[in-house]
C-alpha cells in the first residue's frame, strides 16, 4: 500500500471514530450505520465491476440472502446472530459460486442480463416462499448482536461495530488491489486474452472475486437485519441492485475509495431531500445517467479533474501573458 | 536435438473458412524462427492456437514432449510459452511497471489470503516481482517510464512493454507477432537488436513479421505460409530462392528489399 | 372444467402474452442488429405505450384509433430522445458504459412514469368491448387475443416491408451486416442508430397498447417485460426475428401452462429460468448459431 493510501485510510478512520461524537443525533447515527452496511456491498462491487470489469445487476440478491439467512436462523431456530452471520456469509458465497461459475463465462450484456435474471428469481423466491420468508410482508422480531453480556442494541455501539468491520474489509481490499491477485484482477479488465496469455487463470479469478463480493453482500445483509430487526422482500428488489451500482458509479468505479464516497453521497443526501422519498427512482435514474455521460470517472475524481484542468489552463494563460510582456 | 515445440498436421476452420491446413513444423531450443506469408495467410491464427486462445480443428501440438493443444491459455503460459500481440493488448488500466509485473504471474504463488493479509511470504515475493519487472524494463529501455500509464506512451514503447511483459513470465519460447509493424527504420534496427538479445538469454523466438530485411537478417529458419498452408521451409537463403515463394510474393512490395521510410 | 378445455384456456392466454414477448424481443433485435447494444430500457417502451394510451383514451377521450397512433408516435419520440440524449453523445463507449446507460435510461423512464401516473394500476377497455368472448366448449377466447395476434402480424408485415423494400430499411440491414462497409457506401450509420431506437420504441409501444386491456399496466412493469423479452430474444437466437416470434409463443405457453398446472406463484420465474438455462447451455438460442465466440465476447 502506498503512503497516500495509508494517510487517507488513517484520515478516514479518524473521521469515522469522531463522527458520532460530533453528530450525536440518533437519527443520523442510524443513517451512518446504513452507510457502513451498504459500503460493504459497494466495496465488493467496486472490486468486481471497477477493477475486474465484470458487471452484476443482481447483487441485492446476496444482500437479501444474507438478511434472510441470518434473520430466519436467529428467530425461527433461536440461534445466535453470530451463527446467523457466518451462515449468511457462507450461503451468499455458495450461491455466488453456483451462479457465478456459469454466468461469468458470459460477457458484457449477457452477463448483465444473467445477473439481472438471477436477482429477479431470488426476489420472487423471497416473495413466494411464504412458509420460510413470511412472503411479501416479511417478518420481524429479529434480535440484535451481543458480545458476551454486552448487547450491541444501541446505535452508538452498533455504529462502531459495523464500521470496525467495514474498515477492516476496506483495508483488506486495498491490500488486495495492490498485490499479485489485485494485478491479476485488473489485468482481466484491461484485456482478458492478454491476461490469460500471461498465465492468469481469468475464469478462476473472476469467480473468486464474484464469490468474495457475494460473501460481502451476505455479511452486509446479516448486519442489516440485526439492526432493523425486521425483514421484507421490498428491500432486495432489482431496483436496489441498481441503486448499489449507482453508488459505485457516483463514487467512481475505477477507485475503491469511490465505493465509500459514493455510498455516503447516496445514503446521506437523500435524507436531506424530502423529494427523494417519493421520486427516488427518477432521481437515481437521472444521477446515474448524468454521471455516466458527463463524469464517467465518478463525482469526486470527475470534479477534481475538471478543476485541475481549469487550474492548468489558467496557469498556461498566465504563462502566455508573461511571455508576451517579457517580449 | 529434441524440439522445443512440435506442431503436427494443424487445421483450423472458422465457420467453413479454412484458415490453416496441414501445418506441421518444429522449433528447436534457442533459435529465431520466422513465419512469413501474405496478409490473411494464417500466421496470427497459428499463434492463437499455440497459445490456447483458439482450439485447433485438427492436429497436435507438443511443447517439451507434452501435449498442449487441449490446455487453456494460462496453463500454456505456465508451461513456458509467452507472446505479444499484433494489435497491442496492453493493460491500459495499469502502470507500465504493473503491466510487466503481471508477467511474473506464472512463477509466483501468493493467493487471496496472503495478499489480503500481506504475509511475510507475500512481501518477499512482491519484492522479487518488483526487481524482476524493473530489470526487464531496463532491458527494453523503459525503466524511466515505469509509473506512467501506457496510453501516454508511443506505439513502439507499448510494443516494448508487451515484450517485457512476455519475458517476465520466464518463457522458453516467445511468440512475437509483427514486433516491427509501423516502426521506422531506426526503431526496427533497435527491435532487431532486442530480439537478438532475447535469444542470447537462451530463449527461442517464433517471429511473425512482414519486414523482410528484418526477417532475413535475424532468423535462422523461416516458414512460408500461404492461404493456410506451408509452402516452403528452410534457412533464409533457401527460402529466398524458392520458386513457390517468389511466385507467392511476386508483385508484393514486402519481399522486395527496400525500406519503408 | 375438463382437462382439455382447461388446457385450451391456458393456451389462449399463453399465445396472447407470448405474442407480446415476441414483440419485445423484436425491439431488442432491431437495436441489437443496428448497434450491438442490448437496450435494457426496452421494457419501459412497452409500459409507456400502455400508459400513454390510457391517458389519451380514458383521460382525454381521444378515439381509440387516433389514440393508438398518437401513443406510438409519442413513445417513438421518447426512444429517439433517449438515443440522442444518452447514446449519441458517447465517444467510443465501453460495453459496461452502455449497459449502465441503458439501465439508467430505464429507471429514469420508470421514475418519470411514476411521477406522472403514480403507483396505481390502470386498465384500458378492450378494442372491441362489445364482442363477447368466443367459446370453444368450456374454454373461451378473449377477442382481444385476436386483436393482439392480428396487430402483431400486421406489425411484422410492416417491418418486413420496411426492411426489405424501402431504402432506409435496406440501409439499416446493411448497417447490421457490416457497419464499416455500410458507411463506405454512404449509409449514415449514426442516423441508423437513431432510427433503430425509434423503431424499437415504436414496436414496444404497440405491444404495450395491445396487451394493456388484458394485462393492465403500471409504472413498474418495464423491468420484468424487458427480462422476459430478452429471454425470448435469446431463446430465439439474438437478432433473428422469426426466432423471436416462435420463442415468444414458447415462453408464453410455458408460462401460462406452468402457472395453470404447476404453481402460479413462480410464474414469473419461468421465463427467467429459461433465460439462464439458454445463456448457460446454448447461448445461440434455438434458431441461432452455436457460435460461442460471438456470445462470449
Ligand atoms: N476469429 C476469427 N473468425 C473468423 N475468421 C478468422 C478469425 N481469425 C482469423 N480468421 C481468418 O483466418 C485467416 C487467417 O487470419 P490471420 O489473422 O491468421 O492472418 P495473418 O497471417 O496473421 O494476416 P496478417 O498478416 O494480416 O496479420 C483470415 O482469412 C482471417 O479472416
Ligand atoms: Mg496477423
């Protein structure tokens, strides 16, 4: 990991630690928790889409599988949420393996459609397998995590718990990107044929990163369900897969930091825009379209680049002026 | 001497179009062997089959006495065959250095776990990869460009990155697909030197090239391909005097010994 | 009801929805052939066709036939605007960008529809509402089904004439066969892309208008229609119009028979499973080639 990343990570950690101390409002604390939970999924998506170049329009399904697994095990079977969490991760990963193995042989539009269809199928199952999932209205009464006798029920403690996990996953992902495996993943994005000819087992790596991102989705689902204590299928529709994609795109797909920033923007901002509540789809559509057309590097990098270009242009102009005067 | 690579009766069809038919040849260790032939003769297709991108419709390929025609590309690369591409296939989303570091993939081991947790073994391996990649960048003369992205380099420099990347796999055989295409005379001479230096390292080179000066100067053996069939094989002098070859190239400016500006 | 009349009843339903899937698949094919893009907003054209028609005929009391043509015209225009606004400005877009752009266009249209029409479900009177269902024993054929099949056939004929006998249609086919060659002989490729979006929006709108009297319509229908239409297109061999029609009936029948005899709760999953199955096993579809290289590129 480069020095830049190390400082940035330290700054992020500091920010995360201080945030709830500055903004104590429990309502915002809840939003920051969602920010953390969604970030887990978007980090995985960033690795999959931005770095490896493989699209998924069905990641809400892994989130949902995690939520239902953890929720069902801890209510219906009375198991500890921790067991639920582990089961959530493994089930989501297993499902990612089963669907990813054939799907990742496809490219581009076909992969997009296959993952979209997969997401829809899982969504239908959530709605229709009523005996297990409670159908469209879902079920509640899901317990919170606890460590020994200490319950993580309070938002304050849960915030640190979630963000502890997020920062760990984030650090792990940054390490991964700047490593032998990370280079292999990026090479697949660059040119799959060339990657293969350099000895990179591209289908193996694609599957591994798909499973990894699926597992992160499952983990996020478990963290989600023990926080809101209630689960229903609406949360895991294909629309949410697209919202996740929008988060990654807004932050900038080609940089893992984009996952966290994009998620922050699209989790926190809507809370300030009342209009968002009713017309969220319209706004997400407009934002996604606008970003893809005008700022394909994402909001942060895109704006930064535009500013830099402006500054450089101004400097060039000044140089020219100086040259003229000196003549 | 045992051949390094042996190809027997290779045939490739693309939906009815026969691109290769009955192609057989061998490559011995530490040699520069060229495949020449007019456009569409099937030269790149041979490379694509050797490197496992296409599977042959018929025929067998051995590398060091092992059948490789059923292996997938990455396994072939691991066996010791590396290549460059006619239409440069560089990784534009990575720095020059990282492009070459990818080449070190076949002889390194770090998996997900050791990469995520930066284990000691991973740290050591990363150091090895770094120094090998730097060594190769120096070998092709691009060490000072290491932290740039390939898109900001010239076409020739991108070609050199591809060669360095291919060498990083520690190959015993390297397939170069038109390394001098689009280069001027001075750049071509440099490439020729480079190819010679690669051979000095004990690596065999299979070269596809349209620049006849270059081919005749540096290769010890030449295969001439026309419409997917081998029409002549031998050393440069034999090939140049072969009537079939002359007939094939009649009117083609490439065979006339003059240099593009 | 006897087994046979039950079967017949399901076949009638299956044929009607199958025709719609076939038409959505045609829409996919038109854009795919001209541009290589899979337009994920295809389902929204269908939804919009139905919605606009509803507003015109039940809201503004525009006569049925006039309403039909105005609705198709409006949606065609929307298709063209999408192309000009979202596809045209891109320079050398990657496949990834195109996918995300059409997804964005899709949810933008969906959001727009929700903004205008809200979340409720709308109905549209049948085209010949006076006619009684035609009975075949205990089963009965909804007259709208005949309209659906008739209008589908008419659209197919119009498309066939357009592609085979008009200069523009031939130019579009040339474009599909080889873009570079087409542009060399003077075909305006960019214009053909625009036309393909307009045309595919138009056919989507027609499908939406004719299905609404039997299937109702709301803002949220697009995605599912798009996936099912895509399943149809892939089953029929992407780019093949005859394949699309045949596959449409196959999927429509599978769906209605599956819903009738097996379980209606998983009805929507059937087409999706077919899609996954075809993509994983035989990406060329039933009518298409098995050319893996093309589909796995
Ligand atoms: N993927 C493919 N699908 C269909 N046909 C192909 C494919 N690849 C190559 N061909 C055909 O095979 C023949 C040989 O092509 P190849 O690229 O091997 O020629 P080449 O000798 O490398 O020519 P050049 O000197 O122009 O590079 C050509 O007719 C080409 O059109
Ligand atoms: Mg070639």
